[in-house]
């Protein structure tokens, strides 16, 4: 009886111990740290990560504006290592996982969007770096030293993802399975996202123009397929389809706003690259982005005289630029437009203006049937329409420093589209080299403070606009505009073997440089 009691007590203790172990395991989970996230919250984080804001170093590298005061920065292409989007890609993977848990389906709106984001982020990184860890990436501890995929493979996979995203969205729309949340761009509208996907695909294909003879990429046929089948591949049809980042008056203010007016409003002026093009064709967009130079007004020029607008060359030494700016020789940013409130304009990430010029460029190159001039005209008019420019009288507000005191006033600017377009420099010259230059130059103007570094990438690929400053004392890098960024230091340290193999494969040497040429540009 005694032994029986001992066994009973021992058994009870064992059960207690086992149940206690289970409780201890449960206690290991911190209730204050979430182990899962709703896919809509992850989507919101992903979308915020790819907002490329204007009026920063990137848009100075686009040569849209310059800085004249070293405390606030400089105009140097001081590139070293590039950032990456691998953290954002981890969130994309998490979003897909959580969406599958919630919906019980592999195919859902979040998974379709995930394919677009993966294509977007990998294209963004390969444009800056070249080859990338791709197939072996994002596996965590399963593979801490991922091999690199070639830039060509990155593009092929990205194009595959875009096609899959388009197909998935078509299936979801047809079945009525279009519900998702958390979309800060297009109000959870999957049809609008499908247009973004295909419009972005056109950007990617145009960026590969130097590889148009590559049979694997098959750029011409891919581009023509999109244009020839709008039912299968819907694209943007107006400015209302833009993927644009919106600002508000509280937590998400436009980068230039009343809060920082006193700090940098006169430390930044326009670049000669875009100002000179606008002046040469008497383009009214100049009045909305810039102010007349004070020194020109003192000479007696009218506020709305195109000759009164003067941009600073990014190649100029900062000392010279600072002195000239102090003497009123350069046009400042249009302070009334950009500092008046917290929401002067949305920032287009992927848009209709660019798409029009991409289509015009493709037709000019013979990739697709159509009339390049029609798309070229649509692109210019959409860009001017972004500033609400119309035929007839337009009211613009211009400000000059007038010594220590700022003054502003409204002026009437007359505009006639027919007269503007009749200029030899503007009227489309045809599907020839001159016509291509016109398309690319106007595309550059259309990128003003939009679409990240696409203006620079287009210049790097084509050499247009022709007046893009090629380098000098102010641009740094021994007077040479760099062609790429360096890989993150973490690759050299933690993935050394694969990093070295990729650099040798791409550039034929043991070390990399910001002046190395990427595969897509050869």
C-alpha cells in the first residue's frame, strides 16, 4: 500500500511537471510582441517604404535644382554604397504569408501585389548596383551567403513577376475577389493597380533599350504585346491613374513647407539643366517651378520675361555658386508654390506622363506600331496640365527677395499651345534621331520632382538631355558623373566569396568602382 501511494504521488507529480512545462513554454511568448500581423498593416509599411520623396539628393542628382550653402548639402555625386530594399522584401514575403493565413488561398490581392513589389524593389536595386542576390536571397538562416544572379536574370525574373501579377489581378477581378485593405495610394482598387503594373512594365522594357536584340529578353515583342492588347494589359489612360504619394498638413508634410522656409528657401536654387531647356522654348512651366533672378529684375527685365530666369550649373564650384546666389544672380525655387502650405502637389512614383513618353520612344525605335507624335504630345500636355497650365490667360505668383524682404505678386501669363508646339525645337521631327532626342528631353522635363531617379537613369542610358552637366568641380568624383553605386559593406564582410565572384564577372577586375558600367548600359 505504501509503494502504491508512492507511485500515485510520483505519477501525479509527473503530470504536474509536464503540465507545468507546457505553461512555462507558453510563458516564453511575450504577449506584448505580436507574432503575426494583418496583411493590410504590412502592405501599408511596404508602400511607405517605396515613397521616393522630392527635393533631396536624388533630385539634385537629376539636376533639377542645386544647393548653394554647404551646411545644407552640396551638389556632388558623392556616391559610395547603396541602400537596398531587402528589408522591404522581407515585409512583402510576410504580407504574402499572412494573407494566405487569412484568406486560405494562394491567390489573393495581397499575393498579386506582392509580385509587383518584388519586381519594383529588385529593379530599383539592380539599376543602382548590377548583379544581385536574388534566387538564394531572403532565406534567413537557411542561406546566409546567397549567390548573386546576373543583372539579366534579375530583369527576366522581374518581368516574369510583372506578368504573373497582371494575370493574377485579371483572375481576381474576374472572380470578384478584389477586397483588400491598407492601400495608401489607390484606395484598395485592384483595377487601378493592374494599370500600374503594366505601366511599370513599359518603364522596365524601355530601360533595357540597349538590349533590344537580346532574344531572351524579347523587349520589342513584349512592348508591342502590351500596346496591342489593352484588354489583357490595361495601362494608364490619364493623370487620374497615377501612382502618386499624397501629403497632408499634420504627420505627412511635403518636404518643402512653411516649417523650413526660413532655413533653406534661399539656400536652394534651380539648375541650369532644366531651366535652360524651358527658357529656350518659352515653356510656361518655368513660372511654376522657379522665380526670376533678382539681379535680372534689377536690370529692368519683367518678372515674366523668360530671360529673367537663370539656373546654376551643378558643375560649378560651390564657392562660386554661393557668391552668385547671394548676389541674386540665380533663380530660386518658386517659394510661393512650394513653401506656401504643406501640400503643394502630390509626388508621382509611376505615372501617365512618363508612360506617354515611354510609348513614344518605343514607337520611335520601331518596337511597336502607332504614332509617336500623338504620345509625345500627350506627354507634354499632361506635364503642363500637372501645373494647371491652359490655353489663354494663366495666373502665376512670383516672388523676389528684394534685399532682406520677400515680396510676391500675381502675374498673367498668356499661353497658346499651337504657337508653343509650332517651334522647331518642340514640334516632333519624326521617327528619327532628332525626334528621339525631343522625346527624351521632354520626358526629362516631365520627371520634375517625380519618379525618383528616373530622370538620371534616362540620361545615363541615352545621353539626353544633351545639356545635362557631365561633371566639374561642383559634382565631385574628379569631375566625372558616376555610373553606379557600390555594394553595401555587409556584402564584402559577410558574403565575400559571392561578392568577389560577382564583381569579377561584371567588371573583369577584383574591385568595383562607381564609374563601372552596368550590363544594361553596355
